[in-house]
C-alpha cells in the first residue's frame, strides 16, 4: 500500500528509549490528566450564547465536555476505530494484523483515519447547527471548526503520549477521569439548586431530607449511591476471574509458571466501542431528523421520541417504577440485545486487530521457550490448546460485560451505569498494569498501598 507512505508524515510520539520507572509514568499520566481537564474548561470562542448542550448523557462515555474545545471528546477517534475495524474485518482493506509489519501499517492507517474523522465530525457538528456559531458568517463557522479540530487533535496526541509514556491508554484514562469527576460532583456537590432549594449532591441531599423530616424522598438518591457501590464491587469481582494455563520451560527442570487468561479477555474495549456506536447512531439520527429524514427516529429537541434512536435509550429502574414497564417494552428488548451482541462482535474483531487471538498468543509463548506440560514443543499445539480457552472467553466475557452494562444502566447510579462499569474496569486495568510492570522508584507509601491491595 504505497499510499500509506503519505501518512508517515503525520507527527508521531517516540517510544521511550529505556524502560520508564513508576514515578516517570505517574508524572506523564498526571500531566496528561491535567491538560485534559484544562481543555475541558476552555470555552469555544464564537459559540452561540443560547447554545443548549445535546446528548449530555452520552458525553460521559465519550469523555466530552460540551461547549468546550473537546465538545466531541473521543467520539471521532472511537468512530474511526470502529469503521476501520469493520472495513478490515470485511476484507475491504485486508491488512494482516497478525504480522508485525501489518500491525504497523494498521496503526499508521488508524492515525490517518482518526485525523479524517476529527475534521469531518467536528465540521459536521458545526455545519448542522448542533454546535451553532454566534454569527452565521464563514469566518465564525471556520473559527469554531478550527477550535474543535485542534481540541480533537490534542486529545489524539494525549492518547498516544499516555500509551507510550504513561499508564494504559489515553482514551481509557479520559473516560475514567470524566466518569470519576461526575460521580464525585453528583455525590458530594454542596451547591443548592435555586429552583428547588435542595442540594445538588446526593449525600448532602439525603442529610437535608432527613433533617427536614422527609426521609421517604431520600429513597431514590440513596438507591443511586447503593447501586454505584454494587456495580463497583460486582465488576471488581468479575475482573478477578481468570483461567490459568500451566506452562513449563523444557530446558530448565522444575521451572513451571501459569499463563493467566482473564474472563474479560478483551477487557473494556467491546463495551466502549458498542456504547460509542450507540452514541453515533443517536447523533446521526438527530442530524437526519433535523434534515427531514427521520430514518432512525424523530427527535423533540435533543430527545428521541420514536424509532431506533428511542429504543437505544435505556430506562432506569426509577422510570420503570413511575411510568410502568409497558411503556418501555421496545427499549427493554432492543437495547440489551444491541449491547450484548455488539460487545461480542467488537470483541471478536479486536482479537484479530489487537493481536490477541490464539495464533498471536501462541507465537509469543513459543518465542519465550515455554510449552504446555505433556505436549511436545510445537506452536500449532499451543495455538490449538489456547483456542479452546481464548475464543470462548472472548465471546462469553464480552457478553457478560455487555450484560453488566445493561444492569448498571438499569439501576441508574450516580452517573450513567455504563460509565461506572467502564471507569471501574479502566482503573482496575491500570492497577494491574502497575502491578505487572513493577513499582520501580515508587515511594514506600505507594508500595505499601499496592501490597495491601
């Protein structure tokens, strides 16, 4: 693919020349987090002062801050990844991601696609009126698009820096940061709603209601807090489930290790892509509805009122209690199916793209000189044995993650349930990454904390 050579001119963050210690990775991760939060509070210049934020419930899943430089968050980056995976999976692009050269080509193409989607989606938002300029002049429109594209490109850069110099990936880090911020604000905010006279934060609100002698009204905020803790504990437990494959070093007698295969084999990737895909459907549905083509459903303002866009809007348990289950029959059927089947589909695609399929893992094990006890040292045997575990776990784990996301959304905790699920999985993954790579140069307090965990 000679045309890929043109993409080599895109800026690239170099990998560190030597292994980074804990403190170095921590500094880079914290620095990127601070820069992310700074971008989220820089308002767009030239934005219509009457702008009403759209899809606020989806913004937490896209690490977006509406009305700021990162109004679309990671949406364009994830959308580009989804489209590229689908094209490669269908054989339209046909890049062999199992080889080192193929993975390098895929990553290069991924960067080019991300840049395209950052420009395209931000321009589409402004030109469609979803992010309206203060004045309809060409200069004002161009200024808004340039600011949004700049914010998107910076997020892409931050993601690459975090992946190479920090803990985990930037996309996951931004999602976890946004969700954690919303949980903290929703739980503890001391601000009083001037319209109702009640605290915005659920914990101060519960105390206020008890002091006023109205404990019955505290049921729903209390349930939200309990649901948040419940989802947290459930995901942590599920994350710890794994299958250990015994391995031995043939040349070293008595050397045996266990190769762990996690139940959530593809981690949070399937649910991130599925949730982002749902967000993309609803956003496209809004644009089509405004253009007089409500193929995905009709909208009243930013709220879907019919069609697929509405059916992918899952109700909370409070909605079911107040309005009745019969009102939400399509949502209760379609949303869980979409989330579970979508997670399975993206998990299977990610096996190939991410080099996590049985053949790739067998190659990694074979190169280390390890083999399975009772079998001769053969890469094909390794692949055959691993496929018995990896393929079923990739499907079953992804289906479970999708189901957990549905349950979390149903109980509608301190933020969107899927967001809590993602945040817990991301934070747990960062913890495992730190524990696996070591705590070189970490302070004694940090080492004691990880030993206690």
